[in-house]
């Protein structure tokens, strides 16, 4: 699988790739720059939205626009005007928290996590937002929630990048089962970050400081490794006309001048054609 440049950027903390099939458009965020960017790979068009808050995770809405998790709120972005309308607030008791990874679950809810911006342990939470805009706290005491992926089988994957693990849960009505260890990178220099699921139920996971994407079987076995030209890939999402292109965001955050000189593409968005397709998830109905 050949890795190509989908968008040459210098994103500080690129995250949250999201494919918009109707527009043939890839959205993603730069958390530190308070920016949402987009590109249309086939037509070459591109654009951005500069916000007053730090966006971190996105979802498409049935009613139009984007659902955006940012700082300590979830709101709606009007993609025509760029106006952002905050709708739901949380973590008022933890003013140093901000949202991190998130995405639509197979159950139609928007799942996302929060973390302490200084990466203090056990300060984050996992939330699920229903289409009626009710917010439920699903887990407490997470370090850095990442790779939040809900699948049709009722499984939910959640990485804790601070703990260097990926957990799996069963979604049971309005609760989650106790977490089971799906993958551990403890003792390694890298840690699991954002992730995506394919039609075979395999999990593709970006490895921060690992310069790669790892593909895991539903049982947790490592099936393949895809090397990348940057050390800090952050997240991935399937897209393209047939959902067989994997888009990968990356970051420059925390890299010194010498390392950036060795990684001139750090902060760019990459793409690679895969032998499988991704899964078309639901839009947010609220």
C-alpha cells in the first residue's frame, strides 16, 4: 500500500478525519490552531474554518452541517457561513479539560472523550450524545481517550493513549460492560491514537510516536503494519468514492527542530488505498 500526500500541511495537532460522501470532501481539525480544514481530493478544492474554540472531533448531521466537539462543548458548524453554535456543555468541574477523540457509533449516538489539557491522569471522561441532545457519562477516570469506534456488533473500542492500551466494551442499553484489554503497547515508545473500522471488522489504529498504522483482527491479533513518513500519526478514517482509501492525520506538536527537519511532512494528511472498504456510519439525527 503506497502512502501518498492528501494535503501538505503543518498542522500542530491534526486530528479527527471525517469523510463526507455527498461532497466528496475530507474534513479534519487542527486542535491547537482552533481550525477545521477540508479538501476535495478529486476536484482539488479546499478550505478552512477558524473557530474561537479548539475543535477535536466531527460528525455529519442529517440536518446539514457538522457536529463538532470542541473544548468543553458540542455544537453545530454551519459549513456555508462558518458559524459555530454551541449546544451542550460539560466538564464544568474540570476547567482544564478539553474534548479529544470522538465519532458516530453504530447506535446513532455521538461518542467522544475529554482529557486534561496537561495530560494529567484519570481526569478524562467518555460521553455519548443522543440525537435528542441528551448527554450521558459512560466512563470516568480516563487519561487520554482516543480511537473511539463503535461497531455494528455492539462493540465499542476506546484507547487510553496515556495508558498505552486499547479497551473493548459491549454497549449494553444505556451502559457499557467492563472494559476488556484489546491491545497493549505498555513498555513501548509508541501509543495507540485514533482508529477506524473496516468492513471485515478489523481495527486500523494510528500509533503516536510509532510512525505507523496497525491493523488488528476482531480478536486483537496484529494483521499488518503500514509505515508512515511521520512519527506522530494521530487518527485515520476511510473515505473516497468506494470507501477504500484510508486518510491519516498527523501532528507536529512536541517535535523539536531537529526532528522536524527529519520529518518535513509532519502535520500533513496522508492517504493510502487499501484492499478492504471502510464502514459507512450513521449521521447524527439531532
